[in-house]
């Protein structure tokens, strides 16, 4: 917990500090605070008994809680009132090939802020990273949710081979492939699928191998995305694709492809 205290959205009298807790929240619920949370609240933020903090658990919205015990190693708080309802994101997954550490952290943070419901690192033929610290990436997702005012924390999966993920792809979920080979393409908005469960696939820095490209092109549930006239870095592409999808299909509320400039290529023949 090294970041500055996040500000809760909306009313200025709501608690300034937001924390994610892994306990169900509800009216009058007593919540035990972890050692890390207690240190942050009492040693860093200098809060004490009677102070207020905003808590969320990823399922029951945000709650204003009053600190009832400000111990040096452990503390507790009691839920007083709900200050925001639960806001779950659209059913959108982000699949991406991990890149350099800081840029992978960036992708997880921005995916959380932009409303991804699940974050799925995948290993492709040209992926540079052979392993990830899933617990560290999950912590980045938690911090991002605390900062942005969200009430949902997307799960971060373990690193899995792309082929294994495609082998068990769920029916009814559209896969949007951000294909760098389409840079500068005009796109074909008429082929855009209707809103529904979806996933965005971002490739590694070296792109997908010929074998991977052939397999992707043959998938019946796949549509290709063209992200403008220039080839984007993987982390930039993730932000761009999530933004366009949310504006067209997700919880941003825009309607019409023309409002966003989203270019969707039909499934390759």
C-alpha cells in the first residue's frame, strides 16, 4: 500500500480512503482488518478509533465503515451504511501475452480501470515471459480498483498456453483479435457481432507465429480488430481495444460504431 490515498467518487463527505477486503460486507457487519491494512490506516494515514474508511468486497458494493479497534498489528471496523451499489463490469475478458514487468503491470492496472471482468495472461510462441507472479498482478488489480472507485476486482489467471485456452473456449463468447497486420485497414462495421460475452486478444511484442495466425484465422467465433493506421505496442493496444469495446458494447453507454471509430473485420475466410 504505497500509493497515495484514493478518493472515493461522488459526495465529498464520503471517506477518502478506500480498501478492498476479503470479507462479506453488510449493514452492521464487523470487519477484521489485515495487518497490512491496519498499518496503512493507522501508521500511514493516521486514522484511529472512530475514523471512517470506505470498504468494498467485490460483491456487495461500497460501505462506509467506522474504525472500532486501531491496534498496532490488527484492527477492525463496523459497516455503517452503503455508499455505492455493486457495479459489476460487462462480461469482457482480456487475453494478453506478458511483456516486460512494468508494462505487464500497466496492462493489469488499466484493464481493471477500464472494466475488464477477467484478466488472462497467455503464452504464445513469441512470448518473452515464461512465468508471471500471479499474486503480484492480482495485488495490482486490487490497488487499481481501490484507486478508481470500482467495486469489482477482476481475477487474474495463471499464465496458460494460448492453444490450451482456445481448446476449451466457451460457446457464445466472441474473441476479438487485435491483428497488427490490419494497421491502416478500413474495417467493416457491418460484420460487427452483437453485444454479448466477449474477449480481447493482444499478441506479444513479436506478433503471433504463422501457425498461431492460421489457427486464429480459422476460429468460427473470432473477429479481427484494426486499431487505427499505426502498429501499437502491446500495452497501448490493450488500452485502445478495451476503450473501443466498452464504448461500443460495454458500460460506457455510447451507441453506434461511428461514435467510437471501432473497426471490426469479419472472420477471415
